[in-house]
């Protein structure tokens, strides 16, 4: 065991937040304001839907719950989906100190070492969270899933809801996939098992339909730290499973129904957009390396089928191909849209109308969308001008990119701490990048990526190699290797 000066990863995380323009702590004005907020009274005339078997599915330690789900069978084989979204706006008025801070940061940032919430815990993990307990105000978005997986937008309205079961991704996912027991709460809450199975049926229809339309099934490896007593004990890769897929599909459906409602109401909005790939020629070239030919013009269905074939043929290297495709497509952005304007579309999801509106505790754009919905529901003037939405869309796109940089840097810093006592050891690895900017490898275990500083000549992406760890630098997120075998 080597002796090291203790590494304060939390201090590194705070520095990274500041470096990328975030305010990592809450100003006194926000703390004082939030300290006076009480649970909001339920307005007269708002329907009470607490009798429905609402549930949530999230990480085991998540407390900032934004979304609940409930389904019912409908005639002609249809499934009615209700998604309840926490009413955050009721406690965070526009232009309040809390709102201004949330707008500045734009999003919660999850580093694995420390979470930097967009809203103080008293709100996001308490008053405005849809945790099990008493009824909470929410915005309910309805849509119908047809037998073929297409959807028909439905009503949007305010309601009181009650989370009857806080479910966990891993438990529900393992059970749905037949490799785990049913969650214990199923025994205590009659009808919940059947409810989750109905939700799963609806999600499978939605996913199948989007796949047929050209949705991209991408799988990248992002290993997050497992912390214990302030120390990094391991790195784990979050596995996509049936439960995460369920929530993702319901979120996509609710966001599409939200766009349809705002468009009918004549309300401007912010859409979440992935435009036509900025480097389709590069995607064509990447496919050609596998002996496959893609059309000369962007075609999501052709790309989706190519990716599906590669995932089946070489699952171990598929995450690296996925990362290449993600970079060539380009990032998602926010853009304003006026009523009646043609939508921008979302290339990766194979849908036309999309926004972000289901996580107002965690993302500021979702809080904006919530205010737009509430103005339409109440018949009040729109709270934002077109110019406001243009400025906010640009700023929140910037904040999302910055948050990804913080999270990526902290994954590297945590990995550097995990490996700091293993200098000189050798590892099996896979080359994940090779260009004039440098050659990079990912270890088989732990799933750490670093740069090859010696012996990199002639290496290419996908090559299996053996490397020796030369150096780690948590403060700069550096992990350096020498290639010693191929």
C-alpha cells in the first residue's frame, strides 16, 4: 500500500462546479426563502386522484421524485397512461430568489461523489417531491397507447395524487426480466403487481413502435463511483433494464403529449431537439469499417438496423461504437417553438414533437414547461415571451453541456483515486480512441478509461491490449498507461 495525501473528492467536485460556471451552494437569500415555505394548500375544484394505485420507480436512494405512473385498460386493446408530474411551480414562483438560482444552474448535477441539487432539499426531497405520504399537487398528463404502440394525446390537468409505492429500478427490472423475485411490497399492496405488469406492457408497445420508426438503441459505458465513508470503493456501470426502459418510454410519451397540448392551446414552448446528424458522412464511414453500407442521406431507420446488427454481433465492443455514433450525431439542444411552426424533431428518439417537462425538481426547462402548461390550463397570459424562451433555451443548452463536463471530469477523478495504489500493475484493456489527439483505452475491470502515453504506435479502436498503469492525477482527472502487449 502506497502512502498518499488524502484526496478530498468533494472539494474537487465543488471546484469543478465553479470552474464550469455553477453556484455549488445555495445563497442565504434562497435558504431564507425556502425556510418559510410550507406545503401548499390544495386549490378548490382540483380532482383528488389519491385512490388510484400510483407508483414511482427510481434509484434506491432517490428522494427527489418528479413522476408517478398509473395505467388502465381501455376499449379496443388500448392502454390509458397517466403520468403525474410534481407541481414545483406552486412553491417556486417565477423571479423568486430560489427561481433565479435554479435558472442560473439550470439542472441538478450528479457527480457520484456529491449531488448538487437545483433546488434545496427541503423542496426537492420534501415539499415538492412525490414521495409516499399525503396527497401532493401535480400536473397529470394523459395519453393512450394503441395496440401498435403509437399514441394518442389526451388530457392535461391539475390533480392531487399520492405515491402508494416507491419502487426501485433494480428490483423491478430483475423481476420483469425473470431473474429476480417480485418486490416485497407487492404482497402488501393488492393490485400493484398487475399494475406494474400493465405499465410494462404499455412500455414494450411504445419501445417496439419507436424502434420500427428508427429510434436508436445506443449503449455507452459510464462508470460511476461507489462511495463508502468518503472513499471510492468501486466503479459500477449502470445497466439499462426493463424498469428503466418503462420509465423512459412513459417519460417520452408524456413529453410528446405535453407538446401536443401546448400546440393546441397556442402556447410557445421550448422543444428538446436532436437535429439531423452533423456528421452523417462520418457515420457512413464508421459503418463501412464493418462492411456495411448506409444511405448517403441521413436515415434513422437504416442506422437503427445497423446498430441492432452490431449489438448482436459484438456486444462487448458495442458501447464504443455507440459512443462514436453519439459524437457524430451531435448533442441534444433546446430551441424555442411558436404555435403552428413545424417541429424540429428528435433524430435519436424517432419522434417529431418532444420537450423536457417531467422532471421540474431536477431541470429548469421542465419548470418552464410546467409554467406554460399552467398558464394554458388557467387561461392566463403566457409567462414568457418568444425572446425569453430564446434566451432560456440557449442558456439551458449551455448549462446541460457544462453539467456533463462536470460529471465526466468527476468520473475520471474518482477513477484516478481508485487506482492510485495500483501504479505498476498490468490490466487487460480495449482501445477506445486513436487519433492525433491521443490514444485511449478502457480497462476490462475496473471499467476505467485512460490515455496511453507509451507504446501507442499502431493501435486502433477495438484492439485488445495489455497495459501498465504509470500515473494517476485526481486533481486533473488523468490516468496514464503504457501499452506492453497486444
